[in-house]
C-alpha cells in the first residue's frame, strides 16, 4: 500500500516523511527557491523556514577594521534564543 503524497506549491512548509519531502523539494527547486544556511545550526533552510531573527556579530578583518556580520536563523533555532533583541557581546580589544 502506497501513501498518497499531496500536491505541493512553491513556498509550502516542508512535510514530514521521506518521500513527501523529496516531492516538496522538487517543487521548491523548480520554482527557483534557494536555500540559505542558518547561522545557528548551519543547516540549509528555504526562506519559508527562516524566522525574522538574525544573529549579529561584530568581527575584525585582517587590518583590524570592525565588520558587522548579520545572518538568518531558522524557526527551530529562534525558539532556543533567549532574546531576539539581545545586544551582541562586546568585542574584545585586540590591540
């Protein structure tokens, strides 16, 4: 007995189940939806799986200039972040 796989549209959330997920992924790929890496778990997510939360990090380049890096966070990781509006930790003075 085969399970019926529903019809998916571009922008739908991913389903549970191996076969259904592959059908969903084909529809997303055919629509040109590209994945982005979550900055928390490093897993690739489609835009509909991302939250509004971003991780902001301040780093220094090789010349010592401060650079602010912003990256998206998936919905699963966003629930684990204590405060989405928390200020980033201070950057240590590297000299």
